[in-house]
């Protein structure tokens, strides 16, 4: 009796099930940070901390007029209502700020199509493809890429596609 072992047999009813691999999902595939250079390095910050720890001479400051102090506090309150700053509207921005705003979108987001009015009275309809120091590459509606200087742009208006 010890020689009889039951082996698992094949199933009696076959159900065709495809071999599908479970998809791998990346939670964040791209990241874009502001293109502003860092103001201070860690080394510079450490040096400043060391200097502040050393005894310093006290410098007498002129008292500011009361009106200036009130004005500064009002500006601070306006900026930090509920811990948030007011963001400029697109119409309030100047041309470089608008281009910076339009170039910050990731590749996952749809492009904002705009009308770009040049000083030479040319109008281009497209999206900001890439922003370099003083030049912008505009991708037109028919996927043509045009390189223009930022100084040549007179007006930018967002339009619906």
C-alpha cells in the first residue's frame, strides 16, 4: 500500500485563460522643477551660520516711519492669506512670464495652443514646444517647429484648438 500515491491529475474541464502579465504602473514618470538657479549652496549656508554664531557688533538701525511699516504688514497679509500667495493671472503676466508658464507643462498634459503676435505683424498659432534663454520654439498646428526670439513676440493669447 505504500507504493500507491495519488498524483494530481489534469483538470477534467479546461477553461481557456490567457496568460496576461500584470501591468506595472509608475506613479510619477516625469518631474519638472523651476529653471531658476539655486541662490545659495549648502556650503555657503553653513558659512553664514558659522558667522552668525560668532559675536557681532550691534548696529543701530534707523526706525522706519510708521506708515512704511504699516504698508509692509498690509502687503505681507495680502500675500499670505491662509498661508497661500496670490498667483498672477495669465493676462497680468509679461511675455517672458507667459512663455515660462506655457513651457512648464509635462509631456502628459495637453498643450495650450496660443496665438503669438510678432512685432512684424505675423501671427503664429501653436504651442510652446521649448523655451531656451532668449529663444522660443513654437510648434504650429501642422506640427511645424518655428524658432523665434522672445523679444520679437508682442502679444500671446491662449485660444481653443
